[in-house]
C-alpha cells in the first residue's frame, strides 16, 4: 500500500527546525520524517507513527483547529529524546478530502493499515469527529474494541441534528454492525452534561468518571485506560490556565501534570493501538502554551510505550498469581489475576456462551481496591458493569 499518496510532506524550515550535530539529542533528529528531501519513510521497523489530520469541516464552533498539527510538531521536535527511543515516523499531514466524509474514508484506510501492521498511530487533529474515522478503521479489521475519551463532555449529541465534533459518539453507537464493546469517559464536568446523557450512559453500561473523582486519586483511572484500544483526548478536558488554546476550555479541568500522567498510562497499555489529540486551536493559544503541552503529552505517551510489557494474564506463560474470592455465601466467585511482572490486577467475568470476537473483554483490568472490595464481600462495580454488558451476548 502506497501511503505516501495520502500525505503532504513536513517542511522542517517552516517549523524552524534544522538537523544539527550540536543538538543531536533533540527528538526531531531521531524521527523518520516524510519530507520532500527524504521522501516517505520505510515503515518496516516503525513502532509509532505521527500523523497530522488538519480536518475541521465538522468542528463545532472551533474553526482554526486545522492549523494545529504543525504548531505541535514545532514544539515536539524541540524536546530531548528518551534514552532509548523506539523507531518513530512522522508521516506528514493527511491530504484533506473535499468533504469531511472523504477525509474519514482516507483516514480509515490508513489507520487500519497501520494498526494491522502493529504500528500505533498518534493522530494530531483537527476536530474530535475524527475519532469516528479512527473507530471505523477497527470496523474494517472486524475488531471489537473499547474507546476511552478524556473529555469534559460525552459528545453523544442528537441523531436528528447535523453531525459535528460534539456529537460523534452517537454515530458510533448507532452504527451497524457495531464493533464497540465499551466506551469510557474520564474527566466529564457535570454542569456540561445533560442528565439524559448520564442516564443513557448508565443504560448502555458505559463507564463515566467525573473530573473530581479522577483528580481525587488519578491512579483509579489507570484500569479504565488499560482497557482502551482507542484513546481520544479533547483538549477541553484541560483547564484554561494550563491550556488556553482550546475554545471550549473552562476554568476547571485536568492540569498539565495530570494529563501527562494519563497519557503515560496509555503508553504503557499494551492493548492500546491508537491515540488521538483533538480540538487544539492555535488562534486561541498564548505563547504556544497548549502546543507545548500537547508535545509533552506525546512525549509522555512515548515514555510509557518504552516500558510496555505484555503482562496480561496468559495461561500458557503462567505470568500471574491467581486469587479466588467467594461472595454472598458462594453465590458469586470472582477470579482475580495479579501480574508477576508489573503487579497490575485483572478480574475474570464469567460468561456461559463465550464468543471469540469478545474474548479480549472477559478479562477486565482492575485495581487492588477492586480485590479488596471483593474480600469485604462486596461486588466490585467494574466487574458487575461488565457482567451486565456481556450477559446478553
């Protein structure tokens, strides 16, 4: 597949970046960059691929977000590399279609190719409706997936209104055949979310973690992120004082340190196979603060990726400790797994008629707190939510 046909090359001179022996340790000097001079890079050994998607035709009240990719690149290239950096390619900016749907189709084709070849795309938007194209890439691969959104809102929207970046989720939910197993939101702010949307999330057994809950102890978000195939980040989830370059930012939200920590959790997650950052609008930025933060978010994602370990429970490898917990006078038995490698926890959700397409979803990431909850003869909410979801399967 000739991916080069889909991309415009990066122009380093426009980013004020020039390769130099004096600053050889800058990350920009260690990327395989698609330029006019170097042409399109070989992806044979590449593990991560950065791609800009300057699409904003369906942006909700955020025109100008299409200018984001090169602003982020300019800051990212100037960061110092990790001690052991994996092979990373910068494919350039996607050639945008005449319509947003044309862009979605092209991006779906590219992402499905990258994911199938075990290359993780890091998408720099653009507006968050691009997440729909990210989802359809897995649809093309016939893979049932989990989406985790770090967002101040749910972006469910109304099917009777025109499709916009603030309503992409309903288009995914209603699509048939459907390949979405679970959706989780981290960081929603209650005053921005309709009660009907909260009720719908409960009805669909989706997960939602309020901003206050997340900030109380950020480690509680780790199992949610560890369950993700797609992580989609709306920059409105970050408070205005830390990231002014988003029209929908508000006084409350995650701070820079917290969002980088969540990004690192995503990098560590061996299940996660695509990451998108959306809704950054340079026209609202102050001293490139948001661009610098996004560059650091990507840096921390790579930092997590470097220490990835395939430590999910594997019967053949026997890489875990196994704990059986009986609850309610043996009415329930929950099997917990603890990795011998990382110390992370999972729990098994029973299902009588297991389907191969859902096999990845019967072992659910959890925390030590879930195990301790079960030991107190209480059913962990995460386990019960998943049980309700798979019972009809």
